[in-house]
């Protein structure tokens, strides 16, 4: 009996090592090895064991709201509105076991204000592999939809891609970058998937998340932020109600927003328009310190100041906001 137990453990170990070795090469071999190991051990189901070696779509995907809150507060600078709204939107959506529609967020602001960075943080908090996950899908307008004369083709492709991926994983995340460069009409192809339908052609999209990233509306956001500054009010006093309606209307009427006269806006299918405020000098310095820490460097305030002062700021008369946010911090820090 003792010998049989030892042999069983040895065979199991051998099978699991085989799984680990071939996981990257051949799924069929992986399946056979895992099936044999699970039969011998009797401890784990086939799926549980398989998912230890391959990424699986979580059936009941939770969200560690505390971890997300901490990460946003520690890594995202000068964006109190984005931090608050994204945290509440994601927490409420993930806590709802039966959402009536997918969560759709539209992030707006000038370049370098943190939109892409936030989408990366969100992806990593929903799927451990983040943007490398099989269940997180990034579309870049200038890469995936470059030609205006092929809008119909793009619409059909987009519907097929989304349908296939949500069929494989209900908790899929779709990120659309450079929305302001997307040809008008392309994004309307996904309207049926964002609407209040229980299923579309046998597929439920209600647990999926769609995130749009756009520079469109950046001028509107900056103007309101500037009004607060000139009135002697803190930027932290700016509330979502001060910007969201102006932003949605402005984007809807902007021919270069990717959402020009979009049925997504007309049908009220975008849950939140989230403004990213322009970054001030102090926020740029925060970005520089964060980049130095990420490189394992000692924080040198002289270097922080020199890099920050190399940036350009506007308006010309007051020079309050960084023209490129924190986008060029990494490259400029390389010279110091």
C-alpha cells in the first residue's frame, strides 16, 4: 500500500511536470496530461487543474476595490474625478450579479493626463495578466481602422471580433484607444452589444466592459479647469456635474471625436463620460518622482525640478498646465 502511494505521487508529479513543460506548445497534450493527473490525485477537478497552467475566464469575477482604490490614489496624479468615478463605476458593476447592460466608460482629456495608464490599471485589476490577457482586447484606431473607405468592412470585423471574444469569456474587456482618430460611424457597429438586451444572437454581453480613450473634449475640460483656477477655486472643487454634460454634448457634435452623432450617445449607452484634467507643474513633478522610483533611482529634487522646468506650459500668459501632461517625462529623464 505504501509503495503504491509512492508510485501514485511520483506519476502525478511526472504528469504535472509534463504539463508545465508542454503548456506553451500543445493544448491537446496539456489536456491529456492534466486529465490523467486529476484522475490519479482525485483532489482537483479537470478545470481547476487546467486553470493552474493556462489562463481561464473567471466565471464569477470579483474586484478588490480596496486594491484598485489604493493603486489609483498612489499612481494617478491630479485626477480626483477619474479616480472617484472609475472606482465607483467598476465597484458597482462588479458587485451587481445581474447587470442589465455592459459597463461603458468614455475617458477624455489631453495627451499625457493618464487615460491609457488608467486603462492598464483597470485591466490588471480585472484580469491578472492585464493587457496581455486573452480576455483584454485593445483596439487602436490608426492601426486597426486606418482607411475611411473601408468603414463597412471594419464594422463587420468589429462585430465578429467582439461576438467571438464575449462568447469565449463573458467578462471580456475591450479598450478603444485614439477614439478621436476613429472614422465616424465605425463604433456604432457595436451598439447592439451595449444596449439593454438580455442576449444578441444567443450571446449575452451584459458582463463585458467597454472603455473608450479620446483626446476629444480636452479643450472643453481645460477651459472649465481654467475658469476654476482664475476664480481662485481649487481644482479638487470641480465635480463631475460641472463637466459631464458639456463633455457629452461637445463630443457628440465634434466631427473628430469618433463619436460624432453616434448612436451610442444618442441612445444614452455610455454610462460615464470621465474627464481627465490638465496637469499642473506640481503634478508633473509627481510623475517624475514616480518614474525615478520605478527605475530604482534615488529621488534627486534638483533633477526633478530641472526636468519639470524643461516642459512647456499653457496658456502663454499664465503657464499653468503642461502641454503634454506627463507623456514625455520618461524620455526627458533619460538625459539627466
